[in-house]
């Protein structure tokens, strides 16, 4: 959840002076101007979503009772 919230809050910093110098004066919150987002940002967001889905799936099936085989 922390990684997902970090990815969601990351664009709030795009209106800083450093980003405006690099990406042009058109940059604002959630508008990057002339720059673009790299593939690592998308991989991080996708990994956070995948981790949450896998953890939810494992939590749902961890409590199921397994068959006892008489040996």
C-alpha cells in the first residue's frame, strides 16, 4: 500500500522549480510538460497492484482446510 500511495503522490511534486526548469514552464501537478514518465514508474505501480492482488489471494485461500489422507 505504501508503494502504491507513493506512486499516486509522486506527480504532486511536478510543480516544483527544479521540474519547471527541466521540463519547461508548462509542468504542473499531474502535467509533466515536455518530459515523459519512464518505464520504471509504470513497473513500480504494476508491481504494487500485483503484490496486493497476490497477497489478497493468498490470504483468502490460506484458511482453507486441506484433505487429510489416511495413510
